[in-house]
DNA sequence: TTGAAAGCGGTACCAG
DNA sequence: CTGGTACCGCTTTCAA
C-alpha cells in the first residue's frame, strides 16, 4: 500500500496525495476529499522510513538511559517525552542496563536512525563513543558524564554537595560509623560517587566508613547491605547511592530485626516517589528530574523563533530532604 | 555521509560497500579491507531508514504498554526485549499512559514504521483500532484485550480465578467487609476487573464490598484508599487491583495509624519485586511476566526452522502468593 | 568478485 | 491548484 496506489484510486498524482497528507499548500477541497476517501478506503499508512528518507529532517529525538527500571531514569524519560511531544517530536528510548556493549549499540542505532537530537542519561561512556557522537553532528545532551564539547550540552548534579549534606547531617546526629551502599558500574560517575563519599568523609577524621556495591535494584541494595554487615562492621548509618537501593537496604535491616532509624539510620538519593511510600519514609536528596527533562528538550529542540541561548554546561545543586529513616546515633 | 562517498573513497562501487556492510556474498579480502578502512575513516553510519526502505523487511518489533511506570509492564517489556535481542531484533517501545489518543498515535506510529510484529499490552483498545491493525497485516499479540482474530494472538490472565483465590482466602480468615482499590481506565478489562471483583464477591452473600479508583500509581492507590475510608466504610480487608496501588494503600493506612494486617488486611496483584520489599510484604497473586514476554516473542518472531505452532489464544492461571499483609479479621 | 542500474515510498521543486 | 520528476541512501538482481 503506497502513495502511488492511493494516487491512482483518487485519480491524482502522488504529489497531490503527498500534499493532502502533509496538508501543505492549497489543494482544492473536492480533490482533497477524493484523496482522503481513497486513503481511508485503502487503509493507507504512510511509510515513515520513506518519508524520513525523502524529507531529510527527523522530528524524533533519542533518549538512552542506564536503567529504566529505576524510577529516577524513568522520570527523566517521561519529562523528555512530554516536552518532545509538546513540540511535535517523537522520542525513541533505549535502555542499556549499564552494559557498555548495549550503550555502543544504542548510540549507533540512534545515529543510524538520524535522530534530531540525543540525550544520554548514562553513567558511563567511553571517549571513543563520545567522539563518534560528536562527529555525527547530532546535538547531544549528557547527564552526568564526560566533559563539554562541540554541539554537546552537559548537565550534571553536584553529587558531592548532596553527599556532604547527608554526611554532615548524620555527623551532627552523632553517627561515626558509616556504611555506603553503591552499585556496580565499571566506568564513570558511579565509582566516582563512591570516591566522592570517601572524600567527603575524609573531611571528618572521626568518621569511619565501609562500602559495598551490587546491582542498581531493590535486590542489589539488599545484597550490598548484607555484604556490608556480613563483614562484622556495625555502622550506625547506611548511606545508599540512591533510593531504590535504600529500599533494598531497609528490607535487609528489617529481616535482621534491626530497627530504622532507632538502631541504624538509612539515607537514599534522588527523591523518587517510592522514597515517600516505603517504610520508614526515606531521608534523601532531591534531584529535579522534571527540570532535567526540560533542559534536555530545550537544548535538543531548537525553538522556532528563539535562538538557542542554552547554557552548555549546567550544574544542579541538589536539596536535602529530611524524612523518617534517620535519627540520632544510638548510644554505643 | 553515505554509501557513495564511502565507495568513492574505497574506489569500489556502492554495491560492494553494501556487501561488506552486510558481510554478504564473497568480497575479496583486500577489497573488503579497503572498504572497512574507508568506513572507519569517514565514520560512516548507514542510514537505517534507507536500509529499511530498500530492504523491505523490518527486524524490529513494537511494544505498546499502558503504563511503563508500573513494573508489571516494565517486566514484560524487558522480557520481550531480551527475547527479541536474542533473535537479532530491535524493539521499539511506546507508552500510552492509559490515554486512548496516545494509543491510537502509537499504533499508527508502529504501522508507519512497518514493524515486523506488534505487542499491545494495553488494557483498552477500540474495535476500530483493532481493525486497523488487523488490516495492516502486521502480526499482533494482545495481552488482556479484545478477541482472537486473524494474525492476532491473544494472551490473557484468568483474572477472575486470581481474584477468587484472594477473596476465598480472606473469607476463610473471617473478613466480611471488603474494599476494592481499582484504577481509572475508561474501557476494557480494568472496569471489567472491578466487575469481576463484584461478581466474585456476589458468590458469597455475607460479604459486603465497596470500591474506589484512582490512577495506577503509588499516589493513586493512596488516594483511592483515602476515598474508600472517607465514606465511613470500615473494611477489614482491602483488595488492590495491583501491587503498586497496594503499596499506596499501605501508606495511607499507616498514616492513619491503621496497622496491617492486624487492623486491616491488604492484598496486591501481579507479584512485582516491590511487593516483597514493601512493609509489610504483600500477599498477592503472581502473574508470570517473563513467560508472557517469551510467548510474545515466540508468536511474533517466526523461528527460522520451526513452523509457528503457537497457540492463538493463551490463558494463564495465576498463582496465589501468601505474605505478611493479610491476617485474620479483627474481632468486631 | 565487482559494477551498473532498477527500484523501495515519499518529498519538493518546476512547469503548466 | 496539480502533475511530472529528480532525488533521498541503500539493497539487490543482472551482467561482465
């Protein structure tokens, strides 16, 4: 089923059919009616690949995330989608599951599809791949990875500040033995996060810290917590790399009969919706996913009128959110 | 950057470049080397639209879900993706947010992309849209919607059996006043679900039931629960349409100082991972998302050798999962 | 083994 | 307003 068949049935040229399809230029209404009739009768659906090929321009932007299962990424994705739809763009999603081959495959896929823009919300990215993207000429936004470049916008969260707020708060509550639950990821900001925690702790000599890491899932958080405690180390507070793993930590503690926050305090990061619904509700650090999504859209999709006056390097200072999973350190 | 430029640089024809790209037919190794060199030097990425257009066949399958935010849908998506990748297919995801215009748009988009197969994991679908799909000739799998048709496979869960198991269990525990927390959705199996609950309850005369519904989110479950209780009705057990809303219900109950399961029992549905991690862990009904994903792949992607001996109507009998959110009805 | 050329299904420019 | 037609970038015979 293609333009030509529709054209034949409506007794017009393919050009005319194309015109009514894109309701461009003026088409006599009787002609248009004939064409529309033919289209519906034939149940014609234009081939988007052909359209793209002929048209040149794309109207779809790509979003690559590390782990869609984590609501943090999903929220960003959703915000991007909303912004894109509002501007008449489609969005194609790709999930890497923190696997670098998947990342490479996804990036190539997006380039191959000639997306109008690409957002990479991934916590690791090899320089060669960044080059590949840069050379492709596609406008790119990175969240939390790499350094600013030509046609690349960078958004990053001041993770260090966030962690410091958490640590300072716990310190003020008397906590001295801290556990950190991270998650696996070979490169980039994740281990950097663990490093950040270590650095932030180093400012305060009397604090001792131990770390463990597993998958970025509920189960992963639980396992990491188990590993942390298995070593015999008895932290009075456990700082988790994000809310999902923190909920996993809560579960493990509950299973061991350790009460939160009475025996051990727990903190998350991101402030996903779940952090308010779990028990106890998590003390965490808010990352504005909505805003990040908007920034992504703004920098990827040029406004028709407004010249893109977008910053090329944006850093977000996260906010501390106090809830019920933290409390004073128990008297030793 | 296109085939021709690569061809020129490698001093061969575009046909040859195409051959090495698809490592098809025999290309002299020295020639191949020249081509590969040109490709990498030019950082060439084939245009997938053009490839698709010329090639005809698609190699990507589409998945449309109602609410990716709910892990139930996400798990299915992930299973489909795994199966598809294993067979060398890509998958394109679309999320409708339970909005029927989005559903229509997504279906058209998929048809326009000429996907090799389409899975619709949505709880509502207008007949006209089903026709549109049927006529498109694309192999389709529906989960929980519509009736079997030509080139359409249907997978459905025996929701009624699942609900009956829940109700019978609660009944055996002495519960007589039940609340049902559903979620909004204009058409199809969702309200059908509410109806199912009502029917199932009707079997047991001494049980009284009240219902409420809101969004399919944590917050929605909470609001619906609030509405349910605001009426003055005092259920001894609350049956939730799924685990996500159940976690929302737990939150509302906790806020009101109502203890679960001592004062009120709560049940979920789906058995998503979160149901084990929330507090208290949810008594629920298991739906095998993994298996559903596999069935989808099997029926959408024809095995190279094996002739598709797939059932066209598959019904799954869900399993009751007992955890900690249910207990005996309190003595009145 | 390799090249030439005919499409695939649209879009858009140029005449009429 | 409408038709003719030259591409868009790649795959795939058909010959050489």
